[in-house]
């Protein structure tokens, strides 16, 4: 396996572009080489298989879409109320919107995972890890609502991201005065998260 | 355009299979012909273009995934409380789980819509129509919660369906004792829908 880390990242990012633009079926080593502008055969020196490439795309998107630790630290200085939960969700929405291509590639990965058992196992583990981390973070930060709150919030925000990043017009103005997804985030948090802290529901 | 309605439906259903199994990029007239077991060239007699085929797949899935009017009528005899909202959501989950292939094809359509402006317009209209219908149904039936409740519930259930139908292991047991998506539907409804009827929030 070739080891130039910058080239590896460039190839993985090229894979993300191909996934989002062409769909999973378009993701071949040859398409990745073309997208990255490198000689044919380069990708096959960096990835042992297509599943290996998909796993590395997953890891890369994890880091591309990760929160900025400084932003998180600043937010954690605020009172631990519902408004702070909304602020975290705004940050998540902003990251996914900024890296629209990356998020669409994640959705392609989900669909590809229904067809490839190896990817299904590794991707389930990775998404489950994110959800458990979110639950643990919420708990440790002393934010209002228990594990049930976080799980339902996770699902509603997943639904919002899927809708907003694929068919944004569906949600536009469906509630009077709510024409931007940020306003919908506020409504979601108001409906799901209790105002003050409640004991974790386990 | 050829007009045999049964053959048209068989071709559209073959398109759904191809979409779910191969992804949007695999959806060609030739693949549809092969899946339906008809001579090459048949699909091109039934659809004016690939966008036309995608529109007809959308319409067909709408009817495949539609609720059974008798089930709805029976449910509407019950008291208009939160448990009834949960019963409607259970019915929705059961339909999507039963027609797993159809639901995966809908997710493929979302991603394909990000690449094809014509599909994007028609599919946005169709999904928006479903959401408006759900809001109107909730209102007319006198179910608890206003439009905001229905919208947030719609997003949480969309998130649940996406997760459950692509990576079911992510949610399995994430809340203690909740190992089936049906139990998660109950938690979602409990968190989002008020117990009794409240005035519509507009």
C-alpha cells in the first residue's frame, strides 16, 4: 500500500465527490483516479478493495463533519438549558449544510450498506458510536432531558437533515413563518427537549 | 406509447426493484426490461424518458405505500388521543417495513433528485403534498397537537424510517428495553405529542 498521507486524503475526498455526484454505483477506483486527477491505477495502490475505500470515506467524513472543539468549548460555557441544546443543533445543521457533498455521500453510504454486508457492519458500528457519544455528551454536560430525549432529538434532526439536504422545498413555509431550517431546529428543540433539567430517564 | 396497464405496472415495479438493488445509476430502460423479463426495447415503448419513468415510479410507490382505507377508518373510531397517534405511526412503520424495497427506492429517488432538476421539482411537490395531507388529516381528525407537533413528528418518523431501513443495528437497544422500532415509535409519540388535545398552534 502506498503511503503518502496527503495523496491518500485527496483520493478519499475524490471518492466522496464521486459518491455524492454519481451515486454508489459510480464509485470505482477508475472514477476516483479521474476525479483526483491522478494516473489510472493510483487508487488501487492506496485501497485494498472497494470496501476498504468505503471504510476510509466513512472515517474521513467523520472528521470532515466533526464539530470544532473550540466552538463546543465556548458553547459549554453557557447555561445548560434548552437554548444551549438548540445552539448545538444549529452547529450540527451548519456543518452538514456547509459540507453538503459530504452529507449526501453519507446518505449514499447508507444505501450502499443495504447491499454490502461488510460495509453494513462497519458503518452500523460507526453511526451507533456517534449516537452513543451524543447521548454521553448530553448526559455529561448536564443538558436538559434524558437518554430518551436525546434519541428522539437525534431522529428528528436526522429527518430534518435528510429532507433539507435532498428536497429543501418540502419544509419551506410548511409552518407559517418558518422558511429556514434553522427556525425548524428551534421548533424541534422546543417540542422535544424539556425546559429545565430533568432526571435522566435511563 | 404502449398502453397495456398491467405491463406498465410490471415495468414500473421492475424499476423499483432495480432502483433499490442497483441504485439510481443502475436504472436504465435496459435494466428494467431485464428485471421485468420482457424483450429489450419494451420499456422505451412505455416511458418517454428516464425522468418519465422516475415520475411513474414515484406515483406507483405512493400507491404501494399508501394506508389501507379500511384500517384508517377503523382507527378513526377510537378515542382521539395520543395512543391513536401512535397507532397511526405503527401502521406507517409496518407499511414501510413490509415494502422495504419500495422505501429504499424512495430514498434513492431523493438522492437522484439532487442531480436531476426535473425530478427534483416533481418529487418535492409529491413529498410536500404528503406532508400537507398528514397535517390536514391530523387537524380534521381532531388528534392532539397542532401543526408544529405533526411536523416534528413527521421528521422524527422520517429519521426512524431512514435509520431502521438502512442501518437497523444503530437503534437496537440504544434505550434500555427498546430493541424493536415499534417500541421506539411509542417513545417518539410520548415525547412529541401532548397527552390531550391542545389548540392548533397554527
